[in-house]
């Protein structure tokens, strides 16, 4: 990683060709940390398109800024879509566009029952996730649903990215334990059957379990941060700070 400082603006450049020419600039602009790049990964990926994911990886026009000094509010807000961005410029997007739909070809569709949303790790075939816990959206955006081993190598530390509200995102393996667990019993509506992890609603947060809050957050080196975990929810689904509108586009 190469650092170039111009006055108060620090620009970080990553340019590698493990998969394709990828580019990310991270700069400080006033009270914002900004990311500009093409959204391409700096590592090898699985083969796309493929049967379980028919989309091709395409370069993006990434221009996103987040608060440089995030503030934790009294309550979190749930997030759908991109929830953060990695240090290599690839976005974290843990939710899916699939919902329970008995009329759908695979039992789910974007038009299904919004009370039962698919969790990608509990879905048959994992919607084409590759060995980086990533796949490709319809617009060609390659994005992570969990941790990619190369991220810790890219940053050289546990810091792997930043959430849309400005707080850091870290990966420390089993030292960060999620508080979520599968519910007991059977579903009373929707798909029926036992709670097996196919849907996000199969899980419940138990504050006494693990060492993280409901957004997969906790304290690291006296700072509040979010963690990516090896178990559900992998990447949190809610944020405590003010979310940058750049992530709602």
C-alpha cells in the first residue's frame, strides 16, 4: 500500500492484477473519509457467470464518503443493501433480494413474502458464493457476504473496512462471538418447518450469548467497531451511527 499526502488529504492507492486491474483511492476530505474506485477486487475470484450466479463482474463507478468521526446513536437502524466498504474497495452487502415465494422457481423470489428473507449462507448453493464469500449482483457489482481471507492481508491488521456510518469493521476470528442463535421449534407461518437458517428470521439475538451486540459491534482498543464473524450474521445487518446517503444510491 502506498501513501501520498497532499496537505490534509491522504490518498491510498491499491493497484494489483490478481483478478483484474483494480483501483481504490481513500482520502480524507474535511469531516469525511471518501472512497473512489472501480469496485473490482484485488484478488482472484470464482468463475462468473455460472449456473448459480448468472452475472458477470463489471467495473463500477465508486464514489462514497462516510463520517470521519462517527457518533453512536441511542438505537440502531436496520440496513438492506450495502452496509460497508472494504479497504480494497469491494462493498459488504450481507442481505439478499430473495424472499419466500412458493410460486418462485427456487421457492423464493424478489416478490416473495417480505416477512421471510433469505440468508445466503443458509440457501442451497449459496447463490453462487465463491471462496471469498462473495458473488455478483445483476448490475455486475462484486460484493462480500462474509470475510475474505485476502482482506486481512491487504490491510496488514484486523481492520478490513468501514461501515456506512463511519465505524471501522474488523475481523479477529473466533475472538468475536456473535450473539445470534437459531430459534427453537417450528415456523408458525410462511415456509413452515423447523428453524434451519434458511431465512434471517430463523435467528434470534440473545444478549447473554457471545460478546457482540445485535449489530455485530463491540469494543476493540477502547473504540466501538463492528466485527465480521464466522457465524451468523457474518456481517451485521444494522448500524448505530448516521448512515451516509452515498450507500442508499
